[in-house]
C-alpha cells in the first residue's frame, strides 16, 4: 500500500537521517529498489520523471506495476511513489493515476506564478492525503532537457513557498543532476543553513545525489536534508554490469541471451548501489 512521503520525511528530519528517492525506469529497476528497501528495512521513495513515465507507457501503468509488485513481493516497508520534476499538468495526471506523492517544479516560473500554482496543488494534495515537493532555485545539469547551472535558491523565496504548506522543499544549493564537472565548487552550506533557519521543521531535499562526496552528504543531512535523490548512479552501475556481461561473451553462452539472464547483473548492481546509499543516508532499519 503506497503512502505519502510526509511521515517518513518528518521522522527522518527529526532523526537526522535521510530517505533515498531512487528513480525507476522499468520493471527491473522497480523490483531491485523495492527488494533492497525490504532487505534493509528502510523506507523508500520511488521517483518517476515525466520522461520515464512516458517511456513506461504512462503513469497508470507505473501505478499498476508498483502496486502489483508490492503485493506480490510482500513489501511491508513504507513506499511512496513520487513524480520527479513534474510540470503542473504532469502533477494533475499523477494525482489522477494514483501516485502518493508529487513534485511540482515551478522553479523556472516567476516566483508569483510558482506560488500560485503551488498553492493550488497544496489544496489538491491535502484532500488526497498526498505529499507535495516544491522547488526554488533551479538544480543544475540536465533534467528532461532542461539545463541549469546549479544556482543557489533565495532563502526568502524558500520560506514563501514553504509557508504555503508543501511537505518538502528542494532548494538549489549548487547541486546538479548527472555527473559533476571537474571544476564544481561544491555545495553551498551557507545557503542550506539559511534556508533551514527560515523553514524550520520542513524536510529539505537534495537533488543530484550522484557524485557528491560522502562528507558533504552527511553535512547536508545534519543541516536538515531529509530526502536525497539518486538516479544517475544506478544507471551507471547498471550499464557497467551489463557491459561486463556482454563483453565477457556471456550472452552467447547457452541461454545467456534470455533477457532475464542478460539483465540480472545490472539489476544486482542497482541493488548494491541502493544498499550503499541507504547505509550512507542512515535510513537502514528506520522502516
């Protein structure tokens, strides 16, 4: 049974750990993340970008797959199914499809419009018992075709959005999606501390969790980050394990070409990555 991310994130913020959002791209991904969450006894957030939702034929398919899988796999840890970087229209579609959590990314709108649209979604989510994530200050890197430089959010704007009653807030603190460039300046802990001071108990979200050094992750958690998004790292480990399998010619041995065999090493690699992240974030045994 899918749950909103509200309770798991409030607990995480109070307990000084973070819950991982792991983006899912297909059945293998979803199964690997769910199996690891259950094994680690950790709450988990399954992230779905609009692009991935479209790839999986639509949000209803995703909801059907996740609900069916949780029942068949006897998953008992808290699981939220969350739209990642949603447009306003995408958010409404996910509400209808049965997601338990959504992120409205209004960071590219003027702050007034971001506030107005976020306010409407707060009302919808409250009625449905869903959690809502908002974003202030664009996260750098490329996300579904939108490229940002990793600017820092204005703490006053963060407070304005937080006060609308959102569940969690993604504030840009110099973090980016994808691989970090050589000349990356690191996270702006000054911005994070200022945002935390103005938003109080609001769980903060760190996007672009791939490639941020462990000590920075731990420091961010100590400053109020309760949700960390991981996507690229799982993709890279999946690709590396699949490459190794094929380069070793295993797809040519016996029934090695069977997709269940072909995709198994990649799925195991995702599990290992998710496990490592859950240990780093401190969410193990917090279900």
